């Protein structure tokens, strides 16, 4: 029944979906901040005209990162930590912004929420995403729930796909890696059409530490887009995107497993209609994502301490919704954004295992049961007085079909004290709705409330032409955090709102460019505690599990000739704490993960105006990172790419 429903919904969405109206200005690495267009307020606006903490990864930076995955590139950004990005291909990637928990960062693709409701934290598997298909990346830190709803507690990462230009890229390198990608974009009269294809394969290396068997991965992507203008003041866009990957997994820390595999796919239908008026704009959006994940641990190779001889797990998640909002110019130079957003999520899950005791089937989750709706109404008001001051105020009222209503809001004043210098402050409230797994699984709790977050940040930024500096201090508090707690009766565990988390830190970014020379410095300091109250007992421990207190990076780039450039990048990731389950003592133990230094050399040579070759030597010092206890880090390897545009 669930599959029939998905098929009908897919057909309906593809037939009626009318991609995000994106700024047409290309982002160059040397662009002035006043020129950069971002969508922090749901419509294209100059980066200099917002008091929010927004970072941009440009098209040029993405192209220079061919040979990396999305997580590796984001790991380089201040305040961002992607655990698993430098582990074996296909490893689970945990996304942390400012030390907040994974799942507290909302992923957008062209402004549309990209979730997998079948996941414990409702996050999409990042192994599905192709970095090369992106035009640019916008990172908005702080609680963004007023405009973007659930999950945007620590920030929003908006992946903007390429909708112009045609290209061909070929990649080959160490670890048995090769990739081929092709994209074509054409405009015939008022009709815009595009097709993008990608294939990636790698033999990889062992996911478990101290093992020899290689754990490889394959990834395939296809994207179609179609759009057109309607008269002089309206346009529509729609596209379909499919992503697949297959990966070999290991059995656990230091535990090899030769026939444990993962397969995943995501099918997305997204579209938007945009109408421009004299005093503003109207946007109408529809979207649907269907995610499948399948795990099989076969019986041809069984580790000595394995519980079962064979197991299969299947997960399906449906994420769909609609949104309409207006951007309007009010008197006195005030702009407002007001809108309504609806999301519907459901999941179907099943798994079983076979051991010496026979077959065991876990309780099956049906989509008809594991289903929620989330309705949000929001409004913001923004006033920008050029080179003097600015202020943004906003609020959202959300209604969850199970737990009811919650209200979030934000206040953002900023002040110009000197030319191209800005002081700013932000106070956000935010929320994360409990996931379907936390509500309806065998360990679920239908009485769960939303996690509630409050963020205060303040800082300054200065753009002096060749030099740019931004310093930000922040404090994040989370109430009613959802954690898994053990209980004495079957099923011996349950999710509950029993956690409080406090995280604070400092972020420093500095960039300097002069003629053909450019350098970039980034530093993040984090501190935080987690408080859990279970059975009347309080426990307090560090909130920075797998997250470093100190993270420092430096990049130096030099244009050697008109055609040849080279750069060196190094990042220090400090010590971290991890936890693992000890089979010998039947207890969870803590362990310190050592800090490490990651270094890359990158060089690009332009053969002519259309073709260029580039090379990335990753982990130059071969200082193997340990991102998770008992798992391997990526060794030194060289990746070569040929990129052509036409």
C-alpha cells in the first residue's frame, strides 16, 4: 500500500510541479561582499545587507575541489565539523555546526528542505550528493527556524545546483578512484533545459582500523531541469534529481566484515513558480523526496563475535511539502517576507536477523502509522539604512500534528561604524521536531515534544578591499533535548525529552588577497556541556562528542603564471572524546581521539580558455585521522582531474 501511495504521489508531483529563483550573478572568489547575492532571507539579496552570519563557497572553489566529496569541502569551513568526511568512502557523515548535535542543521537543495524521514535524526545521507553538480554553497549559522522551520537550530546549509553552462570532467587517482561527469544547459527562446550525469567509483580502503580488506563505493547521479519565462514578469522551473550509491561496510570498530553492504537512492521532484509585481514578488513551491536505504549482512563471512549470521534492513522515507510566500516592499523602506509552509513525512521500515536462536523480526513500521504533518506560518520585517544601520525581526508559529504548537522568533540588529565595517548581534529561538523513528519505532515515544533552542551571537566584520576579517562569539542553549534512555522492561529503551545542552564558542575568519596572492585563516573554539536527568538522577558530561575544542586552518594560494596556480591547505583538528560499547564489560566506555594535522597541495593549469587540468595531493603528511574510535582515516592519495567547459 505504501509503494502504491508513493507511486501516485510521484506521478502527481511530476505532473503538476510548476528551481528556486536564484540570483543570476556568478560568484567569483575575488567578489566584493557588497556584490555577493545570497538567499539568507529567502530571496536574493546582497551579503552586505544582512546582519546574519553567512559564508559562501563559490563555483571556483567547488571546481578546485574536484577529487573531494561534499563533506571534505565543508570540513574546511569555520565552525563546521563533518565527522566521517575523511574516513572510508561510504562512511556515515555526521554534520555538526558550532558543536550542536547532528540533525540540528537543516540541509536545503535550491532552498527546498532535503530530509530523510526514515533516519533516526531525519537527515539525508550525504553520500548521495555530488559536489560537482553544485553552483555554490551558502552556510547560514545560528537558529534559522523563523524562515526555515524544523531542524534549523544550529544553522542551514543551502546547496545551489548548477543551472547554466555545459561541462565535461574526468577524474582518476589513488585508492582505485575514477569519476566521469557531464552537464549540458541550453536555452531555446524562452525555454531553459538541462541534463547532468555523474558516475563515481572507488576501491577505497578498510573502514575498520587495522584491517586489510578494502571497502569501496560507487555513486551515480542524474539531474534534469526545465524552466521558462511567462511574459515579462513571471517564470517557472521544475527538475527531477536521482541519486544512488552502493558501499561496502565493516562490522564495527576494528572489526572487518567482507559481505556487509549498503545501497541507497533518493528521487527528488522540486519546482517553483515566481511572479514579480511592482512592489514585490510571489513564490510558490512544491517538492517531494523519496529515499530508500537497504543494508544486508550476508552469511558467507561471519566475524567471531557476531550476534547474527544474516541480517537485512530496509528503510523508505517520504518527504513532501508545499510553500507559498511573498516578499513585499512596505512604506519607509521596510521589506517583509510572509509565508505558509506545509510538510508531510512518513516512513516504512523493516528488518530481521538470523542467529543460532533462529529468525528474529523487529516490529515493522508502516507508513500509515509513522506519519506526521507540520504546518508553519511566518513573517519577517527588515529595514536596511544604507551604510548606517539595519534591523530584522521575525516570528513563526508551527503546528505539529502530534505534539501541537510552538513559537519561534529572531531579532537581528546591525550597525555600520566605519566604511565597510559592521557590528551585529542576533538572538534566535529555534526548534527541531522529533523524528518519526523517535515517535513510532519500538523505542518511540508519542509524548515527545520538540527540542527548543536559543542562540545569542555577536560580532563584527570588516572589509578593507584586500583584507576581510570576521569575529563572532556565540552561545547556544537547547532544552527538551531528545535522547535514548535505558529502561528495565521490554523493549529496554525509550526516547525522552530529558537533555539540556549548552555550547559556546568563538569563530575567526580572515582573508587577504593582493595581486596573484591570496591567503585565508580560520579558527574555531568550542566548549559545551550536556545535562541529562534520568530517573531523578542528573548526569553532566561534555557535549563535544567527536567534536574538537580547537580547529585551526590556513590556506595559501599563488597565481604562478597566467595559466598556472597552486595552493597549500593545512588544518589542525584538536583532541576529541568518543564513546564505544565494550563487549567485555557490557558498558559504554569513553576514549580520547588524538588531534591530527591534515594537509593538501592543489594545482591548476589552464590548457586554453576551455580546458584545464588540476591535481590534489590529499593528506600530504600521511597523518591518518581517527574521526571515530576503531575506524580508519583516509591515507595519502593523489587525484587528477580534467575539466572542460563549452
